C-alpha cells in the first residue's frame, strides 16, 4: 500500500494493529496527521523517552508512563477513540504481558475506535497478534520527486545563486536520479549532501552514489557490490553477445521506446570454464554504466530453518531497490541444484527465484552463468525465463589472437614484437583464462631468463599447459554437442 487513502482505509476498516516498517519516521507521522484530520480522530504518539503525547489538532497532556507495559495498560483502560503511534516498540513486542495487552486492545478496538500503529525500521510480530494486524508500506519517491529533493537539498546548502544541479548535463542528471531510486527521502538527502562540494558532477559521482546506496540497503551481506566492472573492449570475441546487448541497452535504460517491446530481463551464459562468462557479466554493467550486484550462494544458505528462503527474498528485494542494475548469479547450478539432499531448501530457493523472475517489474538485468548444464532444473530452462541462452565456446584462431593482444597490451607489451599467428595456433583448445595464464606464466619465466618476453618463452609456456579441453575432453565435448542446436553462439 502506498497512497494516504490506503492508510485511511486501513484505519476506517477497524484494523486494530497496523505495522509500518520504515526509516522515514517523520513522513509517516505527517501522513498520520493527515489521516487523523480526515477521520476526526485523536493522534497520540508514544516513545520510551517522552511517554504518551497528543500530537493531533487538539493537544492534551497526559501523565503517561515511559514503561511499555504500563502505557499499554493505560490505553486499554482509557477506552478513548484514537490513533496510538508506538515508536520503536520492537524490543518490547515479545514480552508476554505486552502481547496480551495488545490483544486485549485489539479485541475491543472496533467498539472504541482505537488503532495501534507500530512504527519501527523492522518489526517481528508474534503469531498471537498476526490475525489482528495489517501492514502499510510507505511509497518510495518517484523520479520526479527525487529530482525535486536533490534540487532542494542543493538549494539549501549552496550559496545563493549557485544552482549546481541545473548545470549538470541532462544525461548525467538522469543517471543520478535513476541511481537514487529505491531510497527513502532521508536517505536521498544524506547521499545528496555528500556531493554538494564536488566541483564537477560527472559519471564518477554516479559510481559513488551507487556505492552509497548499496551500503544503505545491504543488510544481510547476501548480495555483494562488485566495484571492479569491465567493458566490452576487455573481452576477446563474443561478437554476437555484444551486438545483442548493445541493441537492448537504450531500451533497458529507458533512453528510448520501441512500441510493443518488453524491457530486457536477462540472459543465461553457458560454456566451458574460463571462457569469459564472468567477464561478460561484468562487462554488461560496465558498458551500460549501472551497478553490478553478485548473489553469493555460499552466504545465502543458512543452517536455520526458513532463513535461507528469507535471505533469498531479501536479496531480490534489495536488487529491486538497487535498480537499474545487473544481478549476476555466478555458477547458478551450485545454488539451485535440486537433486541435493538439503531437506528441500534448494527447491524452495528455486521456487522463489522463478517467482521473482516472472513477477518483477524493476529494471534488474539478470546474468546467470553456468558450467554444468545437467544440473540445471528444467523449470529454469524453459522459454521465457531468460531473453536468450548463449553458449560461450572455446575461442577460434582469430579470437585467440584478440585475447592475446588484450593481455599483452594490458601488461605494456607491443604485439608487433610477437608472432600472433604462431601463438594462436599453439594455444588451440585453450580457453580465454588459460591464454591469460600462459602470458602470466611467461612473464615469470622471462624474469629468470633474458628479462625480455619473447615469442619462444610464450610458446614454451603454452606447450607446458594442458588445457581443460584435453584434461576433461569428454565433458567439454558433451557440453559443446548439447549446446549446438539448443543455444545461441556468443561468438
């Protein structure tokens, strides 16, 4: 529920207890002031430091107890109509006396028109009270409101006439606003104040905003923020994948609309280990200029019953609030392999994932990578789950030359000093990671020989390397055969 009318409806329907979980306490109190005026009801606020205070239009003074149980007893004995807002009551909610008193108030709430509002950042209700409870969710600011908040903060803090935000290019301004989506008003204000004194608001500021947003939203550390992304120039090959992503960038970021087209949802990357799937996931975020979040299945699973499922839901909820972003699930088969004997936890995680994939409305682009196709459940592989399934094969001769060029130049070498044709032929069957490792190993060998990296040293390291395509030839061949008519080649 988002609209003030929804809050009024909850109160009018005699919902005895209403839970509001938020950090934006002042905004909720403003909404409750509005609701109490419309409904002509008294509005009272309790805190452990001030007791019960009438904050509505007709202010009355109470000699109220600061002690939670006594305060509830006072409300129960009052039998007076009113909205009672209990601030940060969550530490006292599990006390048996408080549970009983809240239940007593709830049982007579309709007769006396009493509504209890539990307002805290997080509230865990005991089962006894669930049946009497409704939940109100505070709306997060939309893009128009976010821009207004940013401009107001800058106007208040900067010298008169210094309209810093108006001087920012429309593209940067739009990215700033998009990266602040999913935050409450106080959170937006705090982040905005951090870049007030920066002379030039550029894309670097956007990266800082994304990091700050992640730190605010990250509660369970299930999602990790990947600070190091990549670009398509860092990857050799994958031409078809790059073209596919480039065509969808503007639509995903809502920079343009094509009638009848859906917002891109995500891709599944299958392939041989070390073939560049993880680098491709990083490159999507880097090329699109949006945050990259990684779901850590190792941190997701918990020994306590129900905790893994809750963490999964929280991870998806956080990724929705971080939108627009890329959510990277590396080696997804390890997290949802349903044949594991884990008391059905993997099945429930898979079910949660499939529900989120089907129902999400946020701009979260899912990039899942997998090495073992046999472990992936059929429910995940059916058409419609992903926009496309790409197979990242071992690089051919031309792509191996591209990869060699990237890694040699990355280490300050000139490719003119090497015979790329000969080197590319020597590393046939190598994955991208194995080619890079050959260059790294050659650099170590160089330091103990002439001190200069030569073609011969590189060739020696390549000959000494047994690639995965030879070590696990049967598995690699089986994967390539399976992918031939079932996937789109990324190269």
